[in-house]
C-alpha cells in the first residue's frame, strides 16, 4: 500500500513533464529558432531525465521504508505508544532542504522508557514522500522529551507529517 501511494507522485510528475514537453514541441515547431526534430529530441531527453529522477525517488522511498521496518523489528515486546507522540505541525526545510518536524514524547508510566517513532512525510494529496525512524531514549517516568524527525532526502513543497507508528519499551 505504501509503495502504491509512493509511486503515484512520481508517475504524475512524469505525466506532467510529458504533457508540458509535448506542448512545447508543438509551439516550437512554429518557431524559426529550432527544428521540430531538435525540439522532439530535447523533449525525449527531458522525459528520460524525469523518469530517471522518479525512479531514484521511488528507490529512496523503498529503502527508507525497509529501514524503518528493520528498526521496528529490533524491538521485541514493545507497547504501542503512537498516542504518546505529538508532532509540532507540518515539516519545515532545514539548511540542506530536508524536511524536519519537532516532536514531543510523553511517558505516562512511572519508570524511564525509550521510544522508537516512525514519522511519514506526505504531499498535499497524501502520497508518501519519505519516512524516517527516530529513537528517543531515556524519557523519564511521567515526563516528556523533545526530539526532531528529519527526512532522508530533500523534499519540496508543502510537506505534511504523521506518526505512522511508535513503540515504547
């Protein structure tokens, strides 16, 4: 399911690039600056580059999702703690263009616990763009601790964040 949603965005990008390129080809055919075959060649190159970028994005997302699964597999006997993690709004870009979001983990038990939290980064349509796992160690009993989730790669546009899952152990 995640993979299908994650692929939808790159497919839309490819289709958008193709449509824009096709329109540019038709307009350029009426121009004296370049021949239709030159414009068609440039269009094919643009579509190829967009497809390559979409493939790399899909590969990066698949890798991040697999890594998240591996990190959760390491924690046996953990307790679902999704309701104990609150995100501070939507993501904002850091200096590298990676999306970040602050979170607060609140431990309702009387003893110190550690948490593993998966944060998903999605576009406005809900398509999965990236996912990351944050470990928050030593949250005091009946206390809270702040942490920051950071995307694995640069993300653009309005990025929404959600807690996909969280485990307390």
